[in-house]
C-alpha cells in the first residue's frame, strides 16, 4: 500500500479534536457570562486599590464614576478621561440617565442586582476552572502542549520572532500544510492565556473569597492582599478581552468561514500555496 500523500493547499484535513472544540465553545459561553456578571459586580464598587484594604476615602488607582457636573469619567492614576454616555454616566434603553460604571447592555443581569451577578459569576467560575484543568491534563497526556504549543529553540531566536512580526504586519499568512502549525507569536499568546491569564484569574478569584482565605491563607500573601487580588483579577480579565479581540481579528483576516468551520466540524481547508 502506498504511503499517504502529504496534504497540500486546497485539501480538506482534520484540524481540531472534538475535546478541543467542546472546550473552545464552552469557554466562549462561560467567558461572556463571567465577564458580564463581573462588570455588574464591579458596578457595586467601581474603584480598584492596591494592598489589603480599600474604601471610598482611600486612594484608588482606577475609578469609573460621575462628577457633580453630570459627566461620566474614567480615572487611571492622575489621568482622567471624559466618558459621558459610555461609562460612568449613560442613558438606559428607556432613556433614563444612570450614574453607574458600566452600562446595562454590558452587564448580567442588566438591572442592578449584586447578589444575582455573584451567583452567575461563581457558578460559571467553576465551569471555567474545571474545564481548564481537564484541558491541561488531556493536553499533557496526548503531548499537545509539548508538541504544538512549546516554542522550539529556533523559534525563540530574536530574528525568527521579528520575521513573524513582519509577516503578521504584512498580513502574510502561512499556506499549505504550514497553516496547520502554530507560529511563534500564536504559541506565546496561547501559552500566556493557559499558564498566566486564566490561572491568574482563578487564583485571584480564590483570594477574594473569605471562605477560601481560611483554607488557603497563603493566597493573601501571594497577591499582596485582597484589594491587590481584585485589581489583578480585573487586569487579567481585560488581558483576556484583549487576546480575544486580537484572536477574532486574525480569524477575520485569515478567512472566517474556513476558521469557524474548523472549530465546529474539525475540518479545515488548507490555504492554497501562492504560485
């Protein structure tokens, strides 16, 4: 029997396992619910601090609110930006003006309800954590992390990284069988999500839980106090938002129908090589 031929541009090939596709779409739903419920939780106290304690009289490194002059603002350190109509002060769907950090269309639930937002957030936090643990265990067992995500010694050379940056800037995407492999920038991005952003969100979330503080008091020392953990939780969350925005942009630029189909059916058509 003749050996199978190497796939070439235009061929339809298997790309994503069923477990990867299920984890991906579960994360899409889970992250949207967690982000929107998290924004509602933030609305209850729209300030972030460093250290163990923080309250209204204390200095907040980030604040979203409204002034007495009826303008919305975002303040980061000493920089204040007018965000009237978007953040801090905005009109709801009924035309009523609200002085609240994030608008109702971005929060879950849409009407102010801290208790319900916490229920949504904590329920899906466990979905997120268990899903990540299962994915990492499976990826270690089938060597997906070592085979597909860990950069090689050649890939971490500055010249190689710079070449990949230039290719991305010129929107030069790989073709043929090369399109099945992650480039070094993709590897760095996915590893940062898997080993930094998501675990960081989970651990800082644990640190904000008074019940878990009793079981794992070392978390407060690790993150420098509950308020520091809350700030880092916010930063990690928006780090994931940034990753998702870039990821979606790359999907659109690389061919959304082919990319989305591969994450639904597992089948991917290799881009044709340029003649």
